[in-house]
């Protein structure tokens, strides 16, 4: 009885997880500016995590400096594109 219940639960769970959405076209599409703001937030969080892990002793100075430079460069590129898009008049 328990095996049948577990099998039924597994089947219901798989259908719930993998069944395609019916109204995909009704979903709202993100603009490039919204995507960039989300990316900026992720980059800042990654920088905070990197700093925390470096202070915890998980990184050596060279690795920390290289990863920090990469994240800061990407954040600068994202911020530059955000400023460019926000400076443009809205359509």
C-alpha cells in the first residue's frame, strides 16, 4: 500500500514539475534595462560573497584579486549600459 502511495505521489510530482505552462505567450517579457538591473544586483552580491570568503580564508590574495577585478569589470560594463539606456528617451 505504501509503495503504491509513493508511486502515485511521485507521478503527481513529476507531472506538476514537468507539465508545460499553457499561457506562455501571456507572460510578460523583461526589458533589457530590467535584465541589467537584475544582473547588477547579482554582481554586487557576488562581490560581497567573494569578500566574505576571502576574509574567511578561502582564497589566496592572487585568486581574490583576479576574481574581484573580473567582477568589478563586468559590473562597470553593466552600469555603463544601464546609464546609456536610461539616458535614451523612452519610446
